[in-house]
C-alpha cells in the first residue's frame, strides 16, 4: 500500500508567531519585583497576639465610653397612667387619610444631671424600613429638585405616584408618605412650680451630605416655593404640602426640611431611633438639671396597627456619638477570637514542631 503524504503547510498556512503574544514589558510578562512572605510560627503568632490585644483595647474603650452615656427612655405608645392611652386608641382607629392629632402629656423625673450636649430621639419598633418594596419607593431625582421629575414621579413610587385625581405627588413614594409626624415640647418645672420651656433645636440634625448634596428644592417661581410645587399633590398621609413643612422657617421646608431628610435615610433594623432635636444651650449653662419635666406630645403617628411601639429618648453624647454598645462588643469578640486562635496555634506548633524537624532530617 502506498503511503499517503499530507502537506500540513498547505492545509494550515503558517500564522505570524507574534500575533497573540503580549507585549514584552515587565508588567505583561510578569517580571515585576514582588515580595512573597514566608509565614512561620515566629511571624504569625506575634501578629495574632498583637492584633488581639489591640482589638481588646479598642473594644474596652468603645464599650466603657458607650456605657458612660446617660439615657432616659419614655415609652409613650399607650403611656399607662397618662392621657396618651386615649390618644393611642383614637389615633389608631381613625382613617389615616384624614390626619388628626391628639394632645397628651408625659410627666417624668430626670434622676441626675445630664451633661450637655443632650439629644432628643424618637424610637420606633417592629417597623421594617428595610423592606425592599418600601425602601425603593422614592424618586431621588425628584428629591434633588429636578422640575421634570417633580411632575413625572418614578414608577417605583407606586401606589403613591399620583393621587386619585391623577395629580403627581411630591414627594412621592411610601417612604415619604409615612413620614413620622409626632411633635414634642419639653418643659422644666422650676423651684416655684412654674414651667419653663426647654428650647429644642431642630437644625443640624441631618447628615451634611444629605442636606447639601442629595436633597434640593425646585427653583422658586417668583420667589415663591409653593408656586414651584404648583400642579402637584401632597402625600395622602400628610396634613400639609411640602412647601409648608416648616412654615416658620423658609430655609427648613420642602425637600430640605431636616426632619424629612432624617426620615428618608431608612434604617437597617426593625427597631431604630432617629434624631428629633438637640437641647438648646441657652436654656442651661452646662447640664440639663435633674428634676421634674413635662413632655407635651402631639400624638399623630399610629403604630398599634402593626404592633409597634414609640419611645422618646433623652441622651448625652460622647466623642463617638450616641450610645452604641455593639461596636465595642464586636471589637472585644474579635480580639478574643484572635487571642484564642493564637493560643491554639501555639499549642499545635509546640506539639508538632519536633515531628517536622525529624521529617526534615530524614
């Protein structure tokens, strides 16, 4: 049988050898200088113990700083023994589309002096702002002051995109519609029995980036913000339009209202607190004195329908902000884990190092 010959060069013409090769540079040819550490017990164990001690030190500092913050919590959901229980039943039984408020008083004792600055927070529980459908129900372009978005809300805002007449809602969405609207006034009972109003400063309670970057009002028309909102409707649960959120301060109304901005930063957990105001320093020189206080509550926000609760919290501050024991505990747990890991690796090292030495000799 004749042997068949096959001309490979004719079937597959030779391609240029350099066509698919990377450039002859140090980076593409992986000739850059590199450092490859050789890990050993002498380097790893001190690192673990050093990190563990550092984490423990930071954790102890954070934890005891947080524990040093003074707090007073007042649950006013139903407020047994006060007229807030009447307001709770009245508010939660009404039609939320017909906003109506109820006035009630809370009487409490401040057992010790609270060193200024003192902040007033409100806290809600069993409230899932992290629900996806809820958290995306907003229009950031509208909140940034874009006139086009003001009258053409995003689809994510449904069912609070347009009112029953088809008028666009501003601000639209579930987050804005559920704005917390309880208000508070704090009074201090003086030695003569008279009540002195404690000034609550509601300015500067939001993040600077939110107030100055993310949230803007639309351009006023003829120096009137309400004319800029003409052709839009308020959210169904609101008692007033956006341009009159704070009728006493033209710089704190509309989309740049700080209480509104604080609410729009949704919480990650079902129990959360948000800053309501700071105790104004003009009232007291350096401390909020111990004694008898009265809190006047404009009770408007229903929570019994979802088995929630409402609290008012008076809290001092530290260099790390408000009370947050979790951060200190997290550092302590991580530091303890590093120390225990270092001890375990030390035991393993001393137990098996002779076996490794014998293997090397063989």
